[in-house]
C-alpha cells in the first residue's frame, strides 16, 4: 500500500462519525470496565463470593452473546444508524437499572438487560466503520474507537471510583446514564443514514443469518475473535480485588492507578493505528501478544510491591492488550463481503461475548477467597491459562491474515 494513500485526510463528516462512534464506545466500555474496579466494593458490600461476582460479569457477556446472534438475523436489513440508536437507548435503560439495583439478584438481572443491548453496539459500530472507511484507513479509525477504552480509564473509572467512595457503588452507573443520554441525542440529530448495504440484500433474514454462520471463509474469523476475549475475561474481573487484597494497594490508590494506565493506553492507541495501517498487521499483533505474555506472567505472580511498580506492570500489560486489539479488529472487519458485514460483526461480537462470559465463570471457579478481605488464591493459575490462550490466538490470527492477504 502506498504512503500517499495513508496520508489522505478524513472528511469533516468522517471525523464527526468517528467522534460519535468513539463516544458511544466510551460509554459502553465504561459501563463494562467499571465492574472490575468496583469488584472489591461490590464483593464486600453485597457480601458475595468471587464466583458470584463472576456470575455478575458473565451475565452481561452471555446475554450480549445471545443478543448478538438474534441481532445478526436482521442486522443487515435496517439502516445502521437506526439500529445503533435502538440498542443504545436500551443500553441507557439497562445502565439505569444497574444504578437502581440494591441486591445481588437485582444486579444480575440489570446486567443481563444491559448486555442484551450494550453488547451489540460495538458490532454495529464496526459495521459502520467498514461501510464508510476503506481498509487502508480502518486501522486508524479502529484506534480512535479504542481510545474510548483509554478515556474510560483516564477519566471515567477514576471519577466513577471517587463517586463510589463518596456515595455508593451505584453512583457510577448514574453518571454513565447522563453521559450516554447526551451522546444519544447528538447521534440522533447529526449522524446520517448508513444504508448503502440495503441495496445488496436479497434473501430473507433467517436465510441470510444461516448463510453467514455457515460460510466456511468466515469461521476462522469467528474463532480468532472469540479467543481475543478469553484472556481478558479470565483476569480482568478480579483486577481491583487482586490489587487491594493481594498486592496491598489501598482503595484510595486505585483511581490513580487506573488513570495513569489509561493515559498510557490513550497515548499508544493512535500510534498503534498508524503502525497497523503502515506495516504488517499480523506482525504488530504478534509483537503485542508476546509483550502481553511476559507481563501477564509477571503480573499474576507479583508479591506485595509499591504502587509505582504495580502501575508500571499494568501499563505494559495494557499496551499489549490494546495493541493486539486494533490490528485484530481491522483484519476481522475485512473478512466478510459488504452485504454480510452487519451479520458477520453481530455473530463475531456474540461469540466474543459468550466466550468472555464462559471465561469469567471459569475465572470465578479457579480463584478462591476465604473471606471478603482475604487474598485471592490460585490467581497465578489464571495467568498460565491466559498465556496458553494468547499463544493459540497468534496461530488463529495468522490464518485470518493469510485469508485477507490472499483475497487482496
């Protein structure tokens, strides 16, 4: 690919689209990511076990996965803007229910409801990106969308943790509802219809879904993307509990840690996007995967260390996670034909979510905690499992890369 192609600037409308999609990603990611830093507070306040907290996390993921399959049957039959607004509206309602929850089972129900709607938004956003941006620019666009992940840690999670400490753990969900409501109305009045794919549709919804699922060329993309989520869901839910009860970091230090890690993530994402467009995407993915292997092994076997050292390890681990995600998503978005993109992204997202939900349950079964304030046990075993998943995913992603390269 030529450098001149990569230097073509985005149009003003494309910039607006990127901003809207990044903001929706920010709110959805924050809703999901805040569960991990709130984990220690939730376990102690609701008096639940790590396994029960795993159910809280997995209930969102599993419901999102089921919703993704159902959405895939009609994802390419509607204007993507309308689809985005419908599910984003449901996500706002579900997040409000999370804030109103005052018991374990009510929280599980609220997370299921939120997952039904929130878990599909990412796939719709990726389908919009694939429709409006060519392959040579998708790496940069993906990196901007993933910056919502970094921003959720720089601003969202620290502010949420502060509110949780000052008021209650439900407070962050109210904050997300306010932000998401503003984003919803901006998207409603600014985003133009995204419906070029409708001209390509001929078969009925169920037939289209089955053809997309059964397409042999798409299967390796489904499997590779599902493996991307396994490692994160195995460890992520226990991050704050591990930091507080095993490493010895105080609750007051958690906002600072997440903010610094988020700043580092925010800084690296544009660089990863540019590198992903300019150089071999699989090479970037492999290098980031190996970095993650090293940091995971270090992180899961840390003794009591200083806040600075814990932050440093988290920064490098997050760099590996995010630098894997950008090229992986750019490659996955290039697998389906335009007429199948909505269905493919929905199926892909649902498998990713369901794999993550199973991983969260497995993680809850592996780690143990004698009391709500005692250290997590067997956390190092999670690290070994994550490493095995990462190495397997390198092989799977190579097959995706080979397919995309041969097709051109």
